[in-house]
C-alpha cells in the first residue's frame, strides 16, 4: 500500500481541526470518525480560547467537544500543575469523563485525576501529589480538598462545567461559586447543559464573557428514540415489566424506579426470576456501583435497575430499551432518562408505565416537550380507572413510539422506526 493511500485510510473528519498528532492518534484509536454536531460547532471556538456555552442532550458527544480543545492547549505549552478543572454532578459522570479524556490522551503524557466522595480522600490526595494536569470531579469533594490545602487551583487555565443543570438540581451551585473564588480570574470557561433553568442562566451570565453559544437541543426526545406511555394498574407493573423484558427486541435495558429501596428490591426480584440484573442506587458503596456499571457495560448483566442517579451521563452503548417503571419526579427528568437509549444516532425504545395517579406528570411532561406522548394499551394490563386524559399539548413533528414488548399492537414489520442508523461517533 502506498503512503498516500495509508494516510487516506487513517484520516478522519476531525483532521480539519488541526489537532496535535498525538490527539489525532487517540481519536483514531477510539474509533471516532466524523465529528458530531456539538463537536463540529464548539471545537473551533474552544481551540481559539473562547468561552463556550453548549446546550445539547446527553449522549450527543459533549465530552470530546470540550476535552479535545483542552488537551490541545495542554500539549501546546507543557508545564506542571493542575491546569484544567472539569466539574460534574455525579461520580458516574466524573468517572466517564475521565475515562474518555484518558482515551483521547492515550498517546500523550497528560495525566488526569478523578475526585469524588464515597471513597478514600487519602488516595485522591496521593494521586494529586504524583502530579496531574487535569482534575475531573464532583464539587463537594473538590471543595473539601481545596479547603484542606491538598488541591491548589491557582494555575487553572480552563474550567469546564458539565451537566450544569443537574448540578443545580443536586444543590451544588453554592459549592461551585466557592470553587470559582479559588480560580485565576483569567481563564477559559466552558459550560455545557441539557437545559437552562434560570439559576443556571444566572451562573452562565456571571461566568461567560462573550461566549460562543451553541444550542442544538430542544425539550423533545431525540428522533432516534421511539417512546410511548403504557397504561397499567400499579399492581400489574411487575408482570408488565416481565413481558417487556422477554420481548424479542429487548436485548438490554435500563429500568428506572423512583426510590432506592424499590431499585434494590426490583433488581433482586428480576435476578430470582432468572434475569441477569443488577441494581444501581445511592445506598451502594462506590465499589459496588463501579462493579454494577462495569458488569452492565461488559454485558455480564443485561438489565440495570437504577434510580435517577443513572439518568445523566451514563454512556453505555447499544442499550435497546429504557423502561420507566415509575414516572420521573419531574418532567425534565423524562428526557434525561430515556436519553440512555438511542445514543450516538443508534435507535432505541423507551416506554413509561403510567397509572391514574400519574395524570399531572403526564400533562406537565407533554407541555414541556410540546407534543403528546403516544399511548399504547397492552392487552391484559389495563390502567387504573382514573387514567390520564388525552393530552391537549400543542402538536409538533413528533414520531409515534413503538409499543412496549408489542403485544396487541402493530405487527412488528409495521412499527414506526427511529431515523438514522448512525456511524460510530465520539461520546
């Protein structure tokens, strides 16, 4: 093979960004080919040193959108010290971000340290003493280490806030503002969020001077997700779940519950019924949570039963179904939950079990997304007598979802299909 042909084979759509060769090697090794929209729109501004405000759903490739400019800056001018700080709302998201940063930086000597609560602070302090240019972590533990004098951020050049709206939901904004006071006044700020509540808008206005704004999302679910409400009596949810999980097109699933106790109990019930299921909830130790996520990613488990701790930032490829065993606590959480499927332009199915008591949530969620959510009635699983009334939400171009498990619905060949079987992209 000639050298010119070899170069053509190795090239990717990321080449026009002019990235360091070591980063280009990392991109190719990760199997990324074409930049996704959020990356295409934000990477040039990030490379130019501008502040960036990126609004996009989870699973759209935001990590690489901020990681590549950040790594390029570090490689262009090497020096010691913590030069980049990435804040995330949950341990799982912080871990995922750090893993992707390390993947992209595989052929460099850049070091990243992950910091969050629930594990030994001493080990994290030791990792910092060994040197790191990038710190990825949750605000609470980051602030603890700052206040103890273990973590010094006087050399930070780039600050990233990922899932800023979720950090507000979890009450982290006061900690974030304290952290901001320890950073140099002159730095690049990158803020990414799926939604923009007024509190996050105030933070963005304070943080970002003349930002490059990219808004790719709306409140509707991604077009790759076929979603529907399935009306069912509360006492029949467990039986309906079994029917959905044993359907021929449900290879893997994330099942969301409202409480930690219910997630634990449901995972145990599914395991006893012969499923390869595991729970993920806040009462688990970090080691247990890591084992659960690792097992689900490697397909040792086919079913992950989780509370909303897993609704954001968990990037597991080829999750075929998301099942809301209980409706989310807020309308906003609906998009985040079902966004665990249909990622990276792959198609997925999401079904939400609703009872008569969920009427208010249904109406509020349909108002938020601007369209009715398709209803599917499964024979033998009728809802409570007080069912949600037909929606009066404004109609928009919204695709009908597939019925859960498809019993009593359309023939399989006639089901609506999500658009776009995508190439593999960066996450």
